[in-house]
């Protein structure tokens, strides 16, 4: 049985978190002399002289309506990457515990494991880019704390079989992270409605992709109230700046625009798939539930460099295991995609 207290590090269990001025008093008042801010103002037309809401309650209330998840089950981080790092710091004893990742996948899980001196046990995806459930089961031991699943997966673009993820959630006594950075482009259902069923589920989403706010650095974690409390204990106080909070609040009003872009991106993804499939150096275009395509070519380095010369940058993934020969191409605007296809057609003589 999953029991959060069994995997929480002792130092975090016993941690008395930093208590900020905004934590100790957050009611209505007219004279704030409790946080050593500059009471005169800031040298900007907008006032940034006050510390922001450490819990970003206004944003969470809006997200709660959009996502159908209670405020108490939401954590906001300085990108999803902050949430990933906090998971290591709260649940993995350095030099002792281990996590499982399933490459090829998002690189940050491994970097964060290395920074925190936590062993990363890699269980390769199958040739169909799905979980190797048998090998995962063999790899889990009593010190395995977290399994990271990215679905839709970066860089392969496919969704991971929902039944397999559910099997892990039901049987693994550690935390299962489902990173849904690209969920908005997928026809697959999100896992955030399953929080009440699985106490060991952490769903990551982000404002960096479909929401078009990569520059603001805001990621979301959805989990049980107990896990969110751990996040709030371990995170840096005031981790989301006032400027970011204000801009996110405004952006969340424009959900119609975002949904329109998602529709267009999916359309363009299909169009780009068709156009690329006509090129004779393209050997395979993997089905994608994300806003990028993994494209297997006969000469990835030549194509990559030829595109760079024309000012077009894609991601060369050809040295990644199971992605041999592959370029990862983000779906652009119709104009950008046309420029890409035109440039690639000019290489087609090879
Ligand atoms: C882009 C991406 C993220 C987003 O990270 P942020 O820190 O929120 O910008 C998270 N996970 C995956 C798999 C991604 O590709």
C-alpha cells in the first residue's frame, strides 16, 4: 500500500518551513511594515515593491475552474522543472534512493536526479515507444521512490498506454509522475481527474507550451492535498514573481485564443506530416499527440545543417537511443511550416 509518510525524507518530515511576512499576516491592512520592502514604491509605473502572494491563490482559483481540480490540489512552480526538482528533494535520499525513467524521454528527470545525487534507473521504452512493464517491475526495489512517465512523450510524440500507467499507479508504492506538458494537443484524456483515486499520482502540466507562456516560467503540479503540502513546504518562498502572476492572470482570460491555436496546431501537424511524407529522404514520421513531429531521415546531420544554413533550427535527436536518424520538428505557424517544407524540398535531390 502507498503511504506518503513511508517515502517522505525524515528531514522534510521534521522541517519547519520558512515563514514569510506574507504567511504570517495576509489579511487587509493599510500600513505594511512587516517585510522590509521599500514603502515608497518601485521605479516602474506598476508597483512591484511588495512581495507577491506566496501561494498564488488568485491564479489557482482560476485554474481550478479551468481544470476542474480543487485549489488545494494545485502547486505552481518556476516551470515544471521546479516541481521535478522538489520531488527529488522531498522523497529521494541522496546516494541511497533511486527513481525510474523510461528513455527516450524528457531530459530534465535525469539532470535533476544527477543534481540530487539520486540513482536514475533507465528502462528503455519498447520499439513501439511504450512502457516495458516487465522490466519496470523487475527494476523496482524497496528504495525506488518515483517513476517518471511523460505522456504524450517528448521526443517521441506518442501517448503512453493509459492502462499501463494505471497499473503502475495501482501497484507501485512510490510516486508516479505523469508529465502532461503536451496534453492539450492530444486526444487522450488527462490524468488530473484521477487524483481522488490514486494517492501516489502527481500530474505535471505547464503554461510553457499550448498556453504560449514559456517566457513567464510557470508550471503546474496536481496531486493529493498531502503531496501539495510537501511541495509548499519545500519550495522557494515567493517562487512565482508578481509580474508573472499578473500576466498569467490576464492570460488565463484568453482561453478561446489558446484553444484556437491548439486546433490550428493540430491541423498544421497533420498537414506537415503529409508534406514531409512526400520527401524521399524521410523514412518515417511517428504519429504525434504533441506539437512536434519525430521524423526519421536517411541523413539527419546533413539535413540539420542544411536547414541551419537557411536559418531554420530543428532539434537533432539522431544520437538518442531508439531515435536513430531522427529530427524533432516543432509545428510552426502555416508560414513557418511552408518555409520549412520549401527548404526541405530543395534538399530532395539527394
Ligand atoms: C517543455 C516541457 C516541460 C515544460 O517545462 P517548464 O519548466 O514548465 O517550461 C515539461 N515537461 C516536458 C516533457 C516538456 O517537454
